[in-house]
């Protein structure tokens, strides 16, 4: 009976727009859903450094190298913010990282696609970070305080990433025929995976109902995907690029762009670990973790020394 009353009070607070803080009472299912969602988000930021980090030394000039290096550094910071926010729910970061390294935990499927050309870096900034902004702007208004506050800074930095990417795309699109062909090829390869970033259709998303009921998410997967398409198509047209969707058309009555069906078989195949780069990404993260062991050991030794001194 006591728990029924607590749940009622909890849901009233959420419906009133209050933030839930780590020391507040919360249903165990709410806590577990947050841990799952936030840790996957943190993992995605860390793994997301890999496709772009691969191009830092190969960027076409010093300005591009510095900008890309700063972006990858930002993504490391985003992972740190979200891991820290997740730890307020009583989990240990080392356990979360272990789940990532062993393949038990998921991260965004978008990072299991290869970056084949410099144009991919621009398109990732434009499309992938653009999709992230649509999703994370919503999360910044969510019910769990530490997560929503982390999103505020992350969204500001993601906006710079998107602008950086779109500038690369626009520059290539108005360059030589070879450069325009290269960037159009990148758009063709990244368009559908970018739409997949929002997750399965609402009817096939097992966690969405609870997340929306508790206002961790304020919009459904399909609503966010539609918003992304509506924002992105005019940008593509502005630089003379097209998206690889023969079914794309503008609906005057609804004011939305209608688009074709996503290849969900490909989506679930990548989620299950069978994407082009799944094994490479986990191998790279495990290698980095092993090579960084001495740093963690040194940090622990220093912390123990300070504790003993006090």
C-alpha cells in the first residue's frame, strides 16, 4: 500500500513538470530504464569517437584537423557527463564500461558503418549530429534532473558539430565535379542509417511507452524521425544534394515530407552485432581500455595515497 502511494506521488510530480533528482524516491523500473538508456547514450558518445578519429590525421588542412580534433574531444566529454549522471543512480562506471567492452550493452547502430571518404566526416556532422540534436533537445526537457541538465551543454556543442559538418558538405557540394560526387555518395550511404538512429517504429519499441509515461522522452521515435526529415530536406536542397529515397514527396496538406520505408532488417542485423564495423569498434575499444590500464592504476594509487595522508 505504501508503494502504491509513493508511485502516485511520483507520477504527480512528473505530471506537474518537476525534475526527479537522484535522492528522490523513484520506481525501480524507472531507475533501470534510465540506467539502460543513459549508459547506452554514454557508450554511443565514446564509440562515436572512432569513425571520426580515424580521419584526424587525414583531414585536408590544419583548420579541418583542429576542428575535427576538437569535435572528437567534445564527444569524450559527452560520454563523461552522461556516465557521471548515470552513476547518480547507484551504478559503478566500471561496470557500465565492462558491459560495453563485452558486447552486453548496446550503443547507437550508426557507429557501425565505415567512414570511407573525407565527405563522410561532413555528412556525419550534418546528418548524424543533426539527428542527435533533434533527439537530445527533447531529452534536455526530460524528467530526470542530472540527465536533462547534461543535455543542455551537450546540445550546444552538438550544434557546433552540425554546423561544422554542414560547412564541409556545402564546400564539397560547390566544389569540383569529383568533390560533389564524393559528398553525394556519402549522403547516399548515411541517409538511411541516420533515420534508423531514432529507433524502431513506435509500435515495435518495447521501452517507449514507459519512457514517455515518465517523461524521460517527450516525443516518440516516429515523431522525432519526422521532425528530422522535415528539417533536413530543405538543407539538402539548399546545397544541391538529394537523398536516396524515390518515395520522398512533400505533402501540402500536412506540411511534412513523406518518405519511404526503412530497411528494418538491416537495422536489427546491425543492432544484433552483424554490421560492417561492429567487431572492429569493440576490438578498438577493448584495445584502448587495455592500453589505458596504467593510467587507471596510477589514478587509483594517487587516490589511495591522498586518502592515507588525510
